[in-house]
C-alpha cells in the first residue's frame, strides 16, 4: 500500500467516524437517555450542518478532516459549551482515544452534573481505558438515576468482574438477571464469577 493510499484509507475511516458522531448527535437532541445506548443502525438521519454528500455517496475527505479538527478545537475553545464537549468526546472515543474522551466528558459533567448520557459515557470511556474504579463510580452514578437500566447493569457487571470484586459482581449480576433474564452475557458472567470464587 502506497503512502497516498494509506492516507486516503485513514481519511475514509475518519469520515465514517464523523458521520456516526453527527448522526448520534441528532439522536442526543431528541432523547439524551436513548442516545446513550443507541447503535449505528438506529442513526439514519443527517444533521443540517453535515458536509455535502455527492451523487456517489462519498463526502469530500478534505472537508471531513477539517470538520474533525473544528469539532475538537471548538470544544477546547468553548469549555462551557456542553454540546461541543460531548461531540468532541464522541469523536475521541470513536478513534479510541479514551483518555481524551474522558477529559471532554469530565468538562461536560461539570457543566451538567445530572446529565444521564454523560454519566453513562464516562463509565464506558473509563471502562475501555481500563480504569475500572472510575468506570464503576460513573456507572453507579448513572444507576442512581435509572436503577434498572440493563445496559448499565451489564457494563457494571463486566467492570466488577474485571476488577475481581466478587461480592459486588455477584450482586450486580443478580440485579441484571432480574431486569433482563435473557441477557446474552449472563452465562459468561456467571462462569467468570465462579472462576473468581474458586481462586
């Protein structure tokens, strides 16, 4: 693969991330809580300020790169702009810059401490960064607001198992099973818990 082809490939990947972010932003404005758990398949509508899409369905790569940079810079220049912080956090998360995503999310949390979506995103970003204690803190804060959210219960069960916290994991798995008895992760969680108990 030549250097030019490699650069075009990277630009194409980033454009995919941008589209995902912008579509997720639309969902967030409609329903913040639902957006926290939405999947790419649920995001079907482009926002009004999305870069133009040509007849072949491709976005201009140069314009897409510029939009990525502008999104990050806008958040840095406007630390009191909640939406800018969340959008930048989504962008950083999508390119697996979890530490940077956490920074933007912490700023967003300072602006709106009670925002459920940000609490969940903080749990997720910290979990993927391997910061299990921080992830537990934020997931538990989310559960205070929405006690029976199966997605958060599932994620927190994983975090507690990963941290080796057997009693807490057992309690969370039990709660998850009551809320979502057909959850596909339950068998694996129970197996992992039994392995921890046998050590």
